[in-house]
C-alpha cells in the first residue's frame, strides 16, 4: 500500500461513487466511525477492517482479498497515533 489507510479508504469509497453513509450501511459500520477512519482520527479493529475490505472488493478473488487485508493491516500498524 503506497498511501495511508485513511486516504486509501477515502479513495476507494469515492471510486465507487458512494457516500460515506452508503458505504457505512453496506459495511454495517456506524457512519461516524467511517468519517473518523477517513479523517485519520481512528483506526478500525480487525473485524471492521475485514468488513471494509469485503465490501470494497466483493468482486475480487480470495487471494486478492487476503493480500489487501495484509497490506491494510501493515499500513495501520505503521500509522502514527496522534
């Protein structure tokens, strides 16, 4: 992953033409949490991260999903906590 998680999430949602509310409903995540993830104020736990990736890449194969999950987790582990 070449960009921080929050920017990746923002861009992935935008690529699909979804609003944060629409995405939150699909992923079964509170809309305020999605906003905080995008603003870089919070990071998702592992279960939420899996839901995010599954919603954003529901057409991908299993190998691609695992790779994206691992890249995302690595990006989160490297995030600076403010």
